[in-house]
């Protein structure tokens, strides 16, 4: 086993690479252990909210992100039949943040930005691909991660481990915690196309309610940086993937959403199960979790990845005080209280509410909701208060208020 005076990171996704860069900048050695052999570029998270941009600005990364992403100053809430219900102007947040917009940038590009910074600036810290953390044990002085590698099993020792290894986290499964919540009956289907929906009046971010089949529409830079649109639909969990991915079915879905004379060129299709869960604790001694390992949610609102970033910025700041200044490890309990509380109060509540609003089958209740949205966008003060919540500013401030 190698020198153990370091922090182990399980998972080389956006949260894991962020933790790595923050630790390195704080003068804390780390070893990053990633199960895959590369950064995977399948369509996943792609929304970055204002508080996250502020955090990355504090370490000089936000300009790199903005250079590669799309600045989105507004988003639409629509009804599939009635059209535009409300156009939300994120510019009303200008007095709350220097970044009054969403940034659309795919998570694999964020990973690459942070990985390149880590490798270029802190090459003394190992980044080990094809190294899957299978389990973790601990004693009073450190942790031992059992690793599966192409060359066979091995062990790595560290002072702490941060599990950033996703919703099926082996680090979390090594802790004495529960992963409480539920799984939706539907799966989410993502279709990606180069077809430009903007001439049809759509914003770059759109939530489209419908009692039979809601959908969401987003524009991200795409592999060639010229723009790719993602359309998200709910799918019955009992339908085989072969039927869902069949070209006739896919074309029928997207043509019913926005008809055009020629077939759509679908450049990528992906489907996944959706959950709403929060770990019962983010700390078990020297074992810590962040990001999807600690909380998972439906993607409507683009909050999950951002919450993971907020987790590790909070956690690494506390680890720095413990590592360099001899602060009490009680700070790790404060990390748990701050981040788990807002995951329950904001992340879960808001994302569950987002989905319920989009699929509401009660016509009268839906129209009351639409009237509420129209009233919000017609009143600048109301819109600012509403957007502070959905842009994650209130949740970020709430976490900071917990002692």
C-alpha cells in the first residue's frame, strides 16, 4: 500500500474531479480512483446554476466553462397544447449574483476541464483509471479501500475517503447509512438531435407540461460545439428498450412533439431509471460521500450535479481546516448537517414538485398553476423570489446558515 497520508477519492466524474482540484489547491495530497478507462461522454447533466458559477469563479475555473458553454439568460415553461405559459428572466437575479444566468455545458466537458487542470498543475497526485473501489474499511487512523484493477485486487490506504462514485456508490454501501427515498415508475428517455428548435419559438431551456406525456427540451454545445438539442420524455418501465429505441417509435415521439417533413437525425439516444433518494448521513467516521453517492433526484431543474459541486466545495474547505490547522473533526458532522439538510429541504422538494407540475392530470389545478406562473413573471419582485429558489441561491444560503 502506498503512502497513506492523503485523501482518497472514489469516482472520476465532475464531482470527483472537482474534489481533486480543490484538495490539490488546498495542499492536501489525494489519490483519485476511477472505475472507467476514460471520461464517458454520453448525455448526462448539462446545467450549471449561478451559485455554482460563483464557486468555480473563486478558483478561476468559471471563465473556462463559459468559454465552452452556452449562457442562457431565460427559460420557458410551456404547455404542450397551449404553448408558452411563462418566460422566466434570470436577469432579475443581477442583484443576487454576478452570474444571473444558467450555463449549459455537458458534465463530461466539465470533467475534462478539471482533469486537465489537475494533471497539469498537480501531477504528483495519482489519477488511477480502471481502479474500481469495491469496499472500504476504516480504523481510528485512516481508511483502506479495496480496489479492483485489470492487474488484480489491491488496497490503498488514506486518511479519509470521499465517495463521489454515483448512485450505486460502493463507498456509501461500506457505511452504516440508509439511502432513503423512492424510484419512479417511469424511466427517462433522452433523444439528441442537431435539428434547431429555436425557429419554432423555443428557448434554449424549456419545460413542457402535459398530462399524457410531458417533455423537456434543452440546447447544449454538443460534441462539435455547434449545438445539439436534447428532448426528454417519460417512458413506461415495462416497455423493452428494443421497442423504445426502435426508429419508428423514436421518430413518432419527436414528430408528435414538433412535426417536420423529414425524419429527425437522432445522434444519440439514452434511457435511465430515475430515483429520489438521500443518504441518512453523509459521514461515517473517516468515510464521506458527496454528489450522487449522497443524493439522487430527477433531472427536471438541473439541480443534481450542482448540489454535488456544492457538497465538495463545502467539504474540502472543512478538510483543509482539519488538515492544516488541527480543527476538530466535528466539522465533518457540520458538513453532513449543512448539505443533507438542504438536499432534503430544497433538492428533493423542488425536483419532485417540478415533475408533479409537468404531469398534473387535474385540468383545473394545472390552470391555477399556470395563472400562478403568469403572475410571477409579471411581477419583478415575485420573479426574483421564485428564481432565487429554483436557481439554487436560497438553498446555498440555507446551508451556510446551519451551525
